[in-house]
C-alpha cells in the first residue's frame, strides 16, 4: 500500500484550492487595456446615439405613462441580459481555467458543458452569433441618419435638390478613414468626442423644445395595439449595444467593475433610462404626432442654430461608426486570418473594411428612412441577439437543476423568451408594412 506523505497531501490540497480559486480576471494579458472610465464611455456611446434622438418618436408610439414605465423596464431587461451573458462567461472561464471568452465561444462552451442532448447545438449557435455580429446594423442606421441630416441642412439652404442617397454616399468618404482604426483603445477619443457632441446636441434640442410652452393636448398616455410594437422595438434598440459587450469587457484593465452593484452596466443603463425618458417625454409634448424619427428633423431648417445642431449630430454619429465597425471586422478576421499569408494581413484587412463600408452604404441607400431602419433593427435583430441568446446561454448552462427555488429562473427565462417572440413576430410584420408603404 502506497503511503502519501504529509508534504504531498499539503501540495495536493494547495493545488485543489488553487483550482477552486482561479480568477480569470487575474490571468488576462492585454497589450493595450482600456480604463474603467474609457469602458464606460464606450458603453455609453454604444447605446446613446441615434437612440436618444429617436426617443420622442418612441414615446409617441408608447404613450406618456406606458412609455416612461416601459423605458425603465426595458432598460432593466437589457441590463439583466448583459449580466446573464457576462456572468455565465465568467463561470465558464473559471471552470475551464481560461482568462476570457468571446460571445460565440461562450455560447459554444455553455452548450458543451450542458446536457449531452444539447451539445450539438453549440456549433450551430456559435455560427449564428458570429453571423449576427457580422451584420453592421448600427452602422447602417448611422449612415442613413448622417445622409438624412446633411440632406436637410444643404437642400434647405441652397438651390440643390439632391436625393438623400447622394448624401449617404458623400458621408461614406470621411467614414473610410474612421473605419480603418483597428484598436479599440484608439477608438476611445472618437467615442469621447461623439458623446460630448451628443450631449451638446441634447442641450440645444432642449432649447428648441422649451422655446414654446409644452402641450398635453391630444397626447396619448398609452399605446394602441398597432403602435405598441414600434415603441418596444425603438426603445429596446436605444439601450442595445450587445455586439460591444464582450469586446469592451474583455479589453478592460479592471473587468470586475463591469458588472455588480453599481457596476458600469447598471449605472450606464440607469442614466440612459432617465435621460431617454426626459428627452422622449418633453419632445413628444412639444411636437406631438408631428415628431419624426429623429427629433432634430423637427427643428426649423432656416435657423442657423438648427443647422448647428444637425451638423453636430451628424459629426457625432460619424465618429461613432468606428466602434461599431470594430465587432463585425474582428469577427470576420478571426474566421479568415489563418487562411491569409502574414505578409498580406494589413492589405487584406484594409480591403475587407473598405468593401464592408461599401456594402453598408448600398443597403442604407436601399431604405433611406431612419424611422423604418430603427424599427427593422429593433424588431428583428434585438430579440435574437440581445434577448434570446442570453436566455439560451443561461438556461443551457444551468440545466437541469440550477434554477433556484421552484425553478424560478427557468420560469423567468421562459417569460422573457415569450416576450422576445412577441417582439420578433409583430415587429417584423410592422417593419415589412412600413417598407411597403415607403416605396408606395
């Protein structure tokens, strides 16, 4: 019989304790980590863009009472989904003893560690995540917004009568340089400038909103059945920055501050909910049913201050494109870089980014209406990427017994999934009808 010495037992105990206490955050090696404040700026800018300018339009569809309550609830729902994803990724990293995982890797590993019957779903869901992340939906919306804004500024002050599609193409010229920035750390200045300009935009917007008395006449308090879906899609879109969750959190110098209480995610979404509700309510009270997809489009075109706010908003959104280009480009490059010789890496990345921008401009020119675009993205992409996938990851990883008392977590995830199905079906129908009406 083999005798184990006291020293050996001590070493084994120490090794077992080390395995249990493995902290992925302490084992991350990041060449150019992002600060906590820089991360907060990215997260704030990731959500606050066209979203805040479209909130009066969303509140019009949701009504004053339901719109405000719904905005806070949607903000809480989005925060919860972010926690589900990042917390599950942390648990998997701790279990597998790896420092970090991407969105797609988290989905794949959650399935691999779950029920044997669900393991084949891992590769399928991993590919779905990658393909969804490759779709630059926010960049498309931004190009439409920039083109529409420039169109209104120039056509109102000159004899030109150019179509909005021409301005979308012209806006792509400066976007070429911004979309070639490849390090997320170097995009922080762009996000900071964009956030500052957006806040300046909000201040000037408030001047126009309060320039005349606000009116409660003929303002809806609750949505109709037809307008409910538009509100839910637009409001949830205003919070959504799902594609940035892992790229931003994985590049943090102190990732432990991303979740938790208060945490970057919670503070960010609370601030956004308060700001969105305020801008949305006063904007709707000021313009009523005349409110457009972006409130800046309601301002008098002949006034110089209105021109300034429109230019500021266009520049802010232009500077925001880089951060939303980062995720699809990183996803594509991760899948193909091994097939490209090392000496062609820089040239290939440059060409891919350029071709991707051309594709974005082409799609934006196809449906150059900001309200329709936000409705499509909010109704089709958000329920899948920002709602269903976090639910699926959490449910599969916890299966079959880690759902708490009376399986309340499973019931909660089921209700969230039903809500996501409602958004997807009704939102898709509504968006298709809007596109048909647009071309009529």
